C-alpha cells in the first residue's frame, strides 16, 4: 500500500521563533512595570519555559500555568487572570509576526501532491494556534492538535488516530519529526515508520530505538518516497 505521511510542526515544517515565550515575557514585563516590581528577563525566561512545558506535557491547563508565572514573577493582582485568559487570542493574532516555514517546505508539499501521497499534521500544542501556524506556512491539509483530540505524542493512540484519519493502517504511516523521543519514539511505539528530520545536526540518543529513515532537509523526503514507491512497484511487477 502507498504510505501516508504525518508531520510534526515545530522545528519540522516551520519555526514560531519563540512566539509564546516572547508574548509571556512582554506580559510579565508589563505587569512588573504596573506594580513597580523589578523585571529580570534572565530570571523570567526559564520560569516561563518551564510553565509552557508543563502545559505541553499535560500537567496543567495553559491559563493555570501562565497565571502561576505572573504571580511568581510580578506578584499578585487581578490583572494576572485577565492576562492569562487573553494570552491565546494575542498569540494567534500575532502569529504572523513570528512563524516562518523551513526551507523546502513548499516544494515538498507540491511533490507529495504530485506523487498522490496523503498527508496530515499531528502536533502537540493548543488550538487554534497550531492550526494558524500551519496555515501561515502554506500547509492546507488536516491538522490534529493534541489539545483538541485529547491525545498527545508519544502516546501510540495519537498516531493510530492520525493513521485512521488518513485512511491507512498505522503500519503504513510514515511520521516525520525532529524529536527523537516524542516523534520518532512515539511513531515506532505505535508501529509506524519514523522519519527523523535532523536538520540541526544533533546526535540521536543511543538509548532510543533507531528511526526507520533519517533526512537532513525536506527535499530529501521526496527522493526517499520516490525510491520507496519505485521499489514497491518492482516488487509488485
């Protein structure tokens, strides 16, 4: 069977250039100014990054994580809850300032259409930000976001849902991502093929199962698929 493709977004198809971190930092600085509290970017940055990570890991809702950040860094005040509640709207409205596609994305998507390969996105994060980021880089296929589907990578069920959405068994799904554990490990654990997108020249963790394929640019994915389809055609001849 012709494979179907699933994609991660962040650091795979595009970059958001620390959109959420930047907006949260600006909010903390504004609250500190309002309350005459000293704002220290170097102190605030890891606190915010930790809070966002706790949300992405499913530990707490986004608004709860942000309100805790504002309290810790800027002190108490009724504005904390208001700012936490409007964070999503601000992030979506400003996404175009930050989001950029990775090189080769447009050509790769065109090639997939030419080859008749079905594809979709499976991404951890929240709606509607992840859908907005996908649209901004020209990705017009379905987008499955962890917050919306109530499953997150590396849960095998998330990849099963992606495969079902694409109309293939999970064994015929190729998942492309940059994270060895969440993307590749999750895909392999579900029985899918894992394509590690190593465009940043990182070392693959020795204690994890090796990915099925490795690419270093999005252009390489097209050649990999063409080779696979050619071999499959020979086998069926």
